[in-house]
């Protein structure tokens, strides 16, 4: 039977999740929450659901509901997720899961105390092409010892136009736990952490935009024998690919999200070979979340504690790194001061 789930948040990412989850056949949208009844009803009607809530208490009390997908503003994640976990609902929580490591610690404890699962939705880490890349690195046949890596995710946000006009949209607002690092930088940071483990040290050189958050910048993750350079931004655009450098060659990846191409360049033959397989097609402006939705349904249905523990390690390592780098640069959220 499909998992009966509800959604908190009615933005484009939630629509992508619903469309992908429906395609898997493993999820069934049961309820929509919004603070505004009209918005909840319109969104629910669009996606074939008849149940709406404007109260999180009532959402959590719904006996048919098994899980909740949360894609609200970053600063709301902790309180909303905790409420759903305490109601014994599985929670799929959009990245960044929480504003601070302490909040994340508490959510994982709450999930365990209530016998349910908490999963941070790093969609790119669930793609078949990411798993292929991971195997390629671990086997060392094509790369050998790693000498370094360079990851880029810099995409100009239309909402930065609002910042330049003197406004403070949520994603560029300290009060809403915003900024480039936690919104877009977590993609390459989690990419590195999932591939190479937690770094020994990390440093961030951001530029601070007029709202007080980082608009982007350069990250350095230091490992025992190599370093990873990351360029992230929501205030400028980069078209640079991502690369991993090894003794036996170079792997070039089109992006840390939406992995469509993974090429291996051999220094002996001077030739490149495409390693990536085909991706699941999605209708624009949706993003590819099919593999993520499929895997999360499997984990929950099978209670795969090993997979949950692996995902938890990545989430804990990522927020430790991003929080340390924020604090290094005086980027403080209300949750940091509580």
C-alpha cells in the first residue's frame, strides 16, 4: 500500500516532490497544510487531495497520515518537524534540515523516541548516477588516489533582484535562516561529505550582501591528503563543471545536482568516456526527485536502519560544517542565540 503523506509548504519544490512521489506508486498525497485555507484548498485540488489543514496540531492528529514532507522556510523546519515526529509521523525534511546542529540532534532523538524516521531530502545523493560516481571513486580503478576536487553550484537567483532593490526575501533573510551557503552551498558540501566523509577542517570566504546573509563565496574543505574547493552563490552565475582529480585520471561532472554527465578522462589515452546512465525525465520546471522519493519510500517501508544511519551521518556532518563556517563569518541566526 502507498504511504499516506501530507505536505507542509506549497511552493515549487513541493510540487516537484508530489509529482515524483506519485510516479513511484509508493506514495499517496493525503493532506495539504497551509496557514491560509484558500491556499491549502487550491493546492490540494490541483494535486488531487481533498483533505486540508490550517492547524499543525490537526495535521498531526490525522490517523490516516503516515508521513509528512516539509518544505517551509528554513527557520520553521525544526518546530514543524518536531511536532510531526512527536505525532509519530515519518518526516521528509527539505534541506537544510535545521538552523543549528543542536536542533538537528534534538530531531533525531525525537524520531528515535517515537519510533519514526527523519530523513533530510538531499535529492542529488539518491540519484543512480551519484551512486555510480561513488562506486567509481571507492573502487579506485579509474581514479586511484585522489589529489583534489573542485565543485561549483553558483546560480543567480531572481530573488537577488529584490535584494538589490532594497527588499529582504526569505531566502536572503537572517530571521528565516537564509543565505547562499545553507540554500545552495549544501549541495556541493553534502556532495563532498557523502563522497569523501567529514572534512578535517573547513573555511569559508563569503561576500555578505546588504541583508546580512552570505550571497555566495568560496569554501575549502581539508581532508588528510587533499582538499576540496567549492564555489557557491545565489548572487552570481557560474557555468564551470565539477571535477575530481586522481592519479589515474580526472572525472568531470556537469553539476552536483541533476547529475546528467560523468566523464572520465584517461591521461594515458587522452580520451574521455561517459559513465553516466540515463536520468528519469521530468517536466520542467520540476526537478528530478523520482529516485529520492522511491528510495525514501523503500527505507520507510522496510525500516532500513542501516540506510537511515548512513543518511543521518551525512546530515550531521553537513550541518556541522555549514554551521562552523557561518559562525566563522558572523552569520548568526536567531536559533544560534537561543
